C-alpha cells in the first residue's frame, strides 16, 4: 500500500527541506503536498513582500527536488491568518497595511499558480482563536480574493478556519458559491474536525484530518473513506510535538490492522481521494 500526506510544510533553511520526502518515500509514501510557512519561520529579518517572495522561491526549489527523487509533490503558498496578527503585533504594521500586503502576496501566488509553478493558494482563511474583529475582516477579504483566483486560474485552496462544526462548512459554501467555483474538490478544509467531514463531503469539498492517534482512531473506525490524512509537519526544530510524515504510513497501517480495515478503504484514502482532489495518481 502507498501512503499520502495531503498537507505538510517544508523549511530548507531551519529544517530538513526535501529530505522529508526521502524519508517518507522509504516508508511507503508516494505523494506529499508542501504548504508554505511564514517568512519569520525561514528568516531572522522581515522585509515585507520580498520576504514572502524569497520564501516561496526556496519552497518551489525544494518541491522540485522532492519530485526529482520520486515523490509526487505539489507546492502551495498562501498568507496564513496568523500572519495578520504577527504583522500587527510584532512588526507593528497597521491593519490596512497588512491587508495590502496580504492581497499583494496572494496575487503573486495566483500568477505562479496560473503559470503552473504553484498548485494552489494556502493557507488562507480565518483565525481559529480569539482576535480583534478587524483582523478577522482582513482574513475574510484575503480568503474571498483567493476564491476569485481559484475560479480564474483553477487554483487549489487550503483553508485554515475556525472549527464551528458544520456552520463553518456552510459559511464557506456560501463564499465558494458566490465566487462561482466549479471544482469544489480543489477547495480543501485543512485540519478538519471529524464532526465536519460528512458535511464537507456532501457539499463536494475535500478535507484533511490531522494524523494524530486520537483523530485517526476515530475517523478510521467511524467514518467512510471521505477524507485525506495530513501530518501538518512544521519542519522547524522549534516545534516539539509534531507528526512526522514518514511515520504516517506505519501509524495508519497499525490502526487499520486493529480495526481490520480493507485494502480498498486505505486505497480510497491514500490514492483515490488524492486523485480526486489533486488530479494526481501514482
């Protein structure tokens, strides 16, 4: 059986870079989606838009190396909702300046998507924690603009959202329908709560679940194979409690054996759902 990681991060400056894929491949991995981090995870100094551009440049190079060693790899870059709070609180930018920067960044990313260099935009979305209302407003404007680019250039979108169960799903569905996006499978609810998965699937979207034991035990036992699995690996030694992509295959196999899951079930999760969402197969 081949295994997929539908949402990870990559950091060649402070982390492992494409060597993640080497370890993942040696343990049965065939596909990985690398999503951008934040510039301050890469660099000690922040230089506005240029820091985002430079980070994405590094990321694209690592994705290319990952593909070259035989792991099917896609590259996705965004403007994380947490960036908004960081830029206002730490960099001391004004909210309107952060909005302008965020819109410039995702416009740049959308052009890379249009040219086939990036596969999509992400993470974008809304904060999952309490913050100031104007910051949520900024996040929403950026998310809606990302949906416009998804419609225009057929970009995938990875969303970081509040987890208000199916209400979150229904609110997003309103935004996506407003943007007239045809292929909803390319709109991904990242880090989705198990209680959201059936509604996400019924409305035609894709989802990834966090590859920790608690979540995997629940979804693999209780739900049909309507989701993808992610490590959300930060590739940053500053983070201690992480899920390693190369440990996902063993983890999934062990839990599947415990519940006597069929090979067909695992095939749906690790191959069919990747093909359906990303258009990529082994």
